[in-house]
C-alpha cells in the first residue's frame, strides 16, 4: 500500500490515541471490579501514569519524527507539568463542588452541577486568552500596521469586534502555522503565529482569519458549550 507521509502520521496518532483510551478504560474497569475507591488525586495520578507514554509518543516523539516540532525534551516536559498541575487543580475543585452538592441532595445534585459546569466553561472561554494561554506562550502586539488594520476591518465587517491583533510565539515549540480568534466579549483577540506570518501572504492570512471568525459568527463556540452542558 502506498501511504503518504501525512497519512501515516495521522494513522500513528490515531492508533496511539486509541491505545491510550483502551488502557484508561481498562484501568477504570479494574478499579470498579475491585471495588477500589481511590481519592481524586490518587485516581488522577493513576490515569496520568497510564496515559503518559501515549501522550509522550503522540505529542513529542511523532512530532519530532515528522519534523513538526522545534521543541526539545526539557521545555516539553515543563509544559506538560504545567498542564498537569492546572488540570489537577480544576479536577480537585470540581470534585469538591460535586461532593458538597451530593451532601446537599443525593437525588438532585446533578442539576446544579451541570449548571455550574456550564458556567465554568463560559468563564474559561472568556479568561483563557489572559490567564491560561500566557502560561504556555508569549504574545506581543503585531507590528504590521497594514495587516492589523486589514484584519480589524474584517472583524468589524463580520460583526465580531476584537481587542487587538497579537503575534503568537509558536515557533519556539512547533513548525506548524496557526491562527486563532480566542476569547469572548472584551477578551476576544486575534492570534497569528510567527510561523504563519513568516510563510503566508496577507491575502492568505485574511482568508484563514475569515474561517476562524465564521465560527464566532455562526455561534459555534456557544453551540459547543450547549452541547457539552446537555
């Protein structure tokens, strides 16, 4: 079978993802079968222990093998540790809230829990550009006035006002080109990776941003949050 490099890359990533999911499901099934009740931190660390080899393979080894990553092992491990700590803090907080609600009502706890989860998703969507993303990347105002004005005009025309246009220091981690429209309301901003700015013309960047803005115009983020809530 003649397989392109891109197809093989995607196949290996899917295979590793499926293997990770299978091992995680097996661990949870074993805990249920043994009627074990680990605490939330212990359970989180167990799941991380099982998933880490597959995450490392997908996010580090494959990325370097296919020349998509420009990041060495040390910064990759630092980013993974930061993400792990952040996820653990959120998981412990969520578990505490759920236990409080169960004590309040063993029958109806799930209803306020769902409402609080939806509120948390909305809050994260708003604060991610100013609280979460800067933990992993550096952002600076874009110093290309003609492109900035062009993209701001596009956002006004689309009815999606933005705070500004920022250069996203992605090249230190990956060779991929990327663009995003992140945040909501007063935190919404355009992010353009340095790799995108170096390789693409202004016309191409405008088309890419038009696609990203369409997600906001068609309320795809709100629909996704509604789906998650349901």
